[in-house]
C-alpha cells in the first residue's frame, strides 16, 4: 500500500508540473532571431560598449597636450592697502601726481578695482604627455577589441544555449515515448496479472518503471525551462517565456575549423594593446624627468566700475620648467610602471599559452565525440532491435517482465546518449571555431 501511495503521489506531482509547463507562454524562436536580439539588448555588450566609451573619453582628454587652455575671469576688490591701492590706480591708468604724496601713499583712500582677464596657455614641449596619449590610444583600441570579443563570445554562448534547448526537447520527446511504452506495458502486465500469468511483484516493478520514466520526463521538461530562461537572460528579456526551437538538434559536419590560435584574435589583440599601453606609460614616467616648455599670454582690462574696462594691457611669454627632484616619488612611479609593463608581457604569454592549451583539449574532445558518436549510433540500433524483439515476446508471454523493463531502459538511455553525443560533437566544433577565430 505504501508503494502504491508513493506512485500516486508522484504521478499527481508530475501532472501538476506538466500542467504548469503547458500553461506557460510558449514562443517559437530561431537562432537567427536570438542572435539579433542579443546583439541589440544584451547587457554584457552594452557594458563593454560603455567601457570603450570611457576609454575613448580618456584618450580625448590627452588632446590637451596640443590644444590651448583658455580661461576668462572677472574680479572685483575694495581695498585701502597702500600697495594694492597704488597698483589698482596704476592698472586703471588714473594715477596722478598727487598720488605720489607720501601721505596718500601711506594712507590711501578706499578704492575699488574691477579686473577682467582673458588667459591662454599653450603646451609646446611635453614628452611625457605624448607617451600618455599613446598609452590612452592603445587602451582605447584594446577596449574596442574587447567589445568585439564579447560579441563573439555571446554568439558562441547563444549557439551553445540553443543546442541545449534542442537537446532538452529531444530528451522530452524520447522520454514521452518511453512513458507511453511503459504505460502500455503496464496495461499488458495488469491484464497478465488478472489472468494469473504474472505475480504482483512483477506488476509493481512495471509501475515503478512508469514512475521513474515520468520523473525523468519532468526533469527533462525542467531542463527545457532552464534553457529557455537562459536564452531570455542572454536577450535581456524579463518575460522568461518557454521557447521552442525552430529546428531540431542535428549533426553538423560541414563546420570550418582553423588549426591554430591566431594572434589577430580580438581578445589576444586586446592583451597585446594593453601591453603596449603599459610600455607607453613606463616611457611617460621616464620622460617626466625632462623639462617642459609652455607658452602663455593674457589680456587684462581694469576699471573702477563693474564690467567696464577703460584701461587694458597684455602679457605674453614662455616658461621652461623642470622638476629636478621630487623626493623619490618619480623614481618609484617609474619603477612601478616598469614592473606593470613586465607583468603585462608575462600575462600576454600566459594567455596565449592557455588559449593553445584550450584548443588542444577541444581538439581531443572533438575526436572523442566523433568516436563516441559512432559507438552510440551502433548501440542505439542494437538496443532498438533488442527492445522490438523482447516486446513481441512479452506480448506472447515468452519474455520476463524484468527483461522487458531492462530493454526499455537501455533503449531510452541509448537514445539520450545518442543525442547528448550529437550535442557534444556540435559543441566542440563551435568551441574550436570560437578559439581559432581571427
């Protein structure tokens, strides 16, 4: 009785979950549609694009080493300070002979002064700024390649997720047929039990098999939901509907595969440009020891009334500045950038080596999948024929229930293994293409 109760309970749970699955909105979708939506809506791509925009903005800031810095100001003061008062009158061009009187000089009356100034500074010689600009350019280009590689990765990820959805539906199809066969065999077992040909234990074994298949089928349907939800995540679609693939899982045998890792691959190129950026920054830190040459000019207008300028004057010149010693700050900064440059070179070599390692593993996995595919194809044919023979013999009362259940189980397993092998075969091909993309 306990066994029967468990079977009824599991069947009720299965039917409830199945109802929820079918009640959920189902949307047919093709891989082309998914790729288009991912390219438009995926957050990882948008984040990568914003990182590129930030790097481009950093590069544009370095235009300051070529372009002038222009500023304007208007200042108003009121003073009785002897020096400031005398200078203000002088700037306003209102100085008279009486202002040279010692009493007036030492104790001037309150005076107001309004100064309008236009100032321009033009860099002329700034080697460290040139190398900083070069580093910013390398960083911007690296971010561009990173964005490209992100897009390539998402194409690969969509390919994998779509195949997982196809595989999940194949598993559902296999297990639905297995469930139908198990239910039909249960009916035969019940009839045989009523006629006295089978014992109750044999009938219970068939019922257990029905429940096992139904549980496996529910797990397969959960995998459909999981694959659909992941595709929704990739497309940034918050509806999380149930997707059905436009085409079934099938063997792909015409995929083009390169033999080795290309140094022109987007992520590898990005690593190389990052190394170039570190090298440029190290040179910039070294160039900071050299003097800088800048030109400057300003134009001033003075008056004792706000926003007026009856008196004016100009000034221009050039400044050669040299920070001879700043403690050990610049030495330490140069040493740090040198270490970062050396580290980036090692990281580049390690990354390329790791990519080659991944490619070697993927090639071996493809060979294994190819060999496994031949084996599972033959095993599927053999298990199908064995099930056909045992089913016919069971109907005639010539086969044990346990042997029939074993044949059913093996056939379902071989089908699932066959489709899983097709997935592995196609996936390893796609992964090799991703690794060897130029």
